[in-house]
C-alpha cells in the first residue's frame, strides 16, 4: 500500500488548493513518516476543530498499516 497516495487523496479532497499539496515519505525500518505541506489557508481544514480531521486521517493510515506491522506517522508541516 502506498500511504503517500492515500494521504494525497484524502487531503486533496478537502483543501481549496489541491495543486499545492506536497507529500514526502520517509521510510525507516519499523516506521514510515509522511510529511504533509499545504498552504496557510488550508492548514486549518487539514487539522480541523480540535484536531479531529488530522486524527481521523492518522487513524485511517494506521488501520491500513496494521497488515505490514509498520507504524505510520503523519506530520503536518507549516
């Protein structure tokens, strides 16, 4: 499973500027870090009230990663 595409699909469907979404994937032995960068106007939409949308995205990613035994972390960068 490509987590980069999964995050890209979810985030691009909720932001106003989907062409400016940048996603970088950093592979490790036991974990994968996905770095997400969006425009300043879209940061609030990705995080959501009290972090609910960000938490939901992280939950979906971790649920899809359970078969591989890896831990996947999402970092939303400024």
